[in-house]
C-alpha cells in the first residue's frame, strides 16, 4: 500500500495542499527506503527512522514535526493488518492515540491524518467488526 500512499500524497500536493508522508512501518524490510525513494521522486517531504523500532514513536514524532511545519495532509504509512494479527491492531490503536491532537489548540481545519491501508477488506478487520 506504500505506493498508494505516495500517489495519494502526490495527488493532494498537486491540488495545492502541503502534504507529507511518515513511514511508521517497522515490520517490512525496506519500507522506509521505498517510501523515501517514492517521496523524493514526487517531491513530497517525508519522515522515518532507520534506528527507532517502535512505530508509535515514529508516527508521533513525524506527525509532531509536520504539524509544526503546518502541513495540511499528513499520511502515516504503517504495517499492513490482518485479522489474525491482534498485536498489530493493538499497535494501530496506540499509533492513533499517539498522533491524535491533544493540545487545547485545534489543528488546522484542512489537517488530515491517514492511517493503515487505504483499502480496507474483511481480512483486515477484527472478527467482531466484520459486517455480515
């Protein structure tokens, strides 16, 4: 889904939004390198880490950095999710909590934060959230 995230970021940039990418996928080898390459090609600012192994910290630090830079669209790329991987779902919840606005000042109205894969299927949902 990383390529889709980069395409989405480029789309918003072409529409005039200040757009950026955060690579919080610490599971897949080469994820940050791939994001870096695609973001550079599309001239999209990016954030990630070769040394930090906690995706929650990477997501939080990246979103904080880009909020300070007044980015309007922040896309956070994370590891893919599958319903059998409850640990990854718990990680996703922690990432969501870490990057949610907690200050008293509201975020800019156009600030958008995207998490997880863009295409959600039943396989990516916990069993109790799947609709019949």
